[in-house]
């Protein structure tokens, strides 16, 4: 155990100090930062955040005055709305309206034109310097106009309560047959049908699946390249005299796992810090996301399947790396494992809209694909506790079997040089070792 701890510590420190790790981590953190700031940058370059950029003129007179009042009333009732309206004079005179917009430093103004038929709702036009509508202004004007249009058409036929009900979005819920009949659904700690529609469930599942895919790819290749480079430089011949091959393999797997956790912590901190910035909070508030509704059960199950799935792939990457003598041949050797991880990712991602499909149910019991598909079923579909338990047991059994197989391959392959050994040569050499 002391030697295993030494190998783990050496692998962790050696990888963290490398330039490739530092540059890759910083580059990905920078890309995440840029991605989070994209909505803010769009608003910035479209003029949405200039001084006075959220002040919009309303050019309305006569019969359109009431429509303008309804738009103002609707916008003032929106939560976290930073768009304000200013009444303008000189309706129809473009030069006078532009002069007023410039004097009051407005981003633009909204004017109305008579519709094609008598009594029809007027056409609205947003006039600005560059002829475009900023995203935050569009998010306010579009529903405000829809509300004003509904009131305009139905004001003589419906009461105010009926008009308010008409403008309230319809709610769509989901439930299983068991819930309708009062039977226990037996879901593995998962929420009911209505909670499944929570956007935080979808976001959590998507992030966990993406995290597993990239972790399996990056750390797996890191383990394989580490083993291959030590073997090609003949350092393995020195190491094997002090530490057994099995201790080396498991030490490298655990050490790189800790490196992956460090990267995840850095990325998580980067995302959290950027989301906490005031202007990003204002932009994200428009998406109606409530982070207090994060599904804890999905996070816990996701962590379990992430760890188990990682060790399954990591052990196989270590085994493949041990039978390759040159780093130039490593990419071709790990291609089957890359295809397996891609299959697991794509099956899960493309089935998010239908997590209860037959493909997802079958894939959730296959050890190579269950780390992603089972997360999707837990977070977005209907699943029983026994299904989760069976999937965990199968994944654990696969780790035990492939860990045993990888250990034999690793012990045999680390000292086999020259051309890549055939399956027959590997099988013959593996028979000489008992694990």
C-alpha cells in the first residue's frame, strides 16, 4: 500500500506540473469563460448595454395611445426588466422622431402603422441606428406586443379576467401509468413527472454526460501515453525492479483520476465565478433557471456512474498502452476504446428526448454505455430501483473482469518490445502469470 501511495503521488505531481496539463487546463477554462460571456458580448456589440441603451421611445398617438400604455404596463410588470419607455411627439415625422431619440440618448423607438383592414391591430416597427433589435429589447417587446394584440382583439368580447387567463401559458405535466392508478412507480429516488420537466434536470444530465465523455477521453489517453512513453524510453525496466507492474497500473489509474478531479474542480470554479458576475446573472435570469432546483439524486447517481465508468475505461486504456512500444502507434491502438466512448456519448445525447426507448433501456445495462445512458434515464425518464442496482452490479462486475484482464495484459505487455504482440502471443504470455 505504501508503494501504491508513492506511485499515486508521483503520477499526480508529475502530471500536474507538466506544461501540457497547465496549458490545456487554462485554455479550456478560457474557452468556458468566453462561452459564458457570449450573450453579454452580443448585447455589448449590438448596443444593448450602452448608456441609455435600454431606454426605448414610443411614438404613438390617437387610437394607438392605449396600445402604447398596455405595452408600458406589461413591460413594467416583468421581473428584472431593464427596458424603460419614453413617449415621443411628432408621430409620422421621421426626422422629428430621430431628433428626439438623439436628444434623449435612446437606443431606438417603436412606431405603429395602420393594418391592412379597418380595425386590425397595427403593424409595429422598431427604428434604430443600425436597424437591429437588441436581444434584451426583443425579449420585452415581443411578448408585450402579443399581450397588447390579445387585449386589442378581445376587449369587447371577453372580460378582463378571461383576457388574463387567455394570456397565461398553458401548463403541461407528465405522469406515469402507475401514478395515475395510484401504484408505486418505484423510481430510484427520481422525481415525479412534473419535476422531470424541470429544465435543471436536463441541464444536469447534459453536463454529467459531457463531463464523463471528455474525462474518459482525456484521462484515458493520458494514462495510455504515460505507460507507452515509459515503455518506449526503457524507464519501465528500472521501475519494474522496485514496484510491481500491478501496483504501477493501479497507481497510475488512481493518480490520473485525481488529476481529472482537479481539472473538474478548476472548471467548476471557473463556471461558478463567471455566473456570479452581475451582468451574467442579469442575462441568465431571462432563461428562468432556478439553481436551487438542482436534482440531488441525479447528482449522486451521476457521481457513482462517473467513478465506475472512469475506472472501467481507464483500466482498458492502461492495458492498451502497455502493449504499444512506440507513442506514434498509440492513436491507432486506442481507436476501439475511443469508438466505445463515442457510442456511449452519442446514444445518450441523441436519446435525451426519449429516455424510455428500448435502445436506452438496453444500453443502460451494457457496462460500456451505462455511465451515460443510466444518468439520462434517472434524470429524464422513468426507472425502477432494481434497474439501477442491476446496472451498478453489472458495471462493477465488468470493472472486476476487465481489471483482472488488464492486469494480466499490463504485466505481460510492459516488457514486450518490437512489433505490437498478437492476441495469440499475448494469450500465451498471460498464461505464465497468475493473478
